[in-house]
């Protein structure tokens, strides 16, 4: 039981760090993010909105009562990023990009005991 709680905390921390860092990179229009997303036709305004969605999803994900809503938002934004990665021809990185989605699903399905 205690082990499951530790696993939940670790997963929550990892997903939160990923969500915050990905969201901030987009909001701050980091050159790599701008270049990467512009290759599929997304402009800076869309990138900032996308980053705000990721941050919002992360905040909601951390709060137990809104965790499922946050998980849905994060899953969608990580999924959209994965699509962009594949569209840019980076298949190995695209496969690796499924990991945050898998972690979100794992955490949501762990029972609170």
C-alpha cells in the first residue's frame, strides 16, 4: 500500500515537471519550439495558447478533485505534440513521446488506497 502511494507521488511529480517544462517552453517561445511547430504551420499565437493549455492541464492534474480533467487536457496536448513530432519525421522521438501519455493513464488508473 505504501509502495503504491510512493509510485503515485513519483508519477505525479514526473508528469508535472514534463507538463510545466513543455508548457513554459511554448509560452516563452523557445527557438526550438517555434521552429519545430512552425514546420507544421502553427504560428506563435497558437504555440502560446497550446503552452497555456499544458500549464492549465498540469495545475488541474496536480489537484486530486480535478485530476481527471487535467489528465484529459495533458493527454490531448502531449498527444498533439506527438503528432507534430511524427509529422516532422522524427519517428524514434515520436515513439518516446507516448511515454508521458502512458504515465498519465497509469497514474489515473492507480487506485487511491
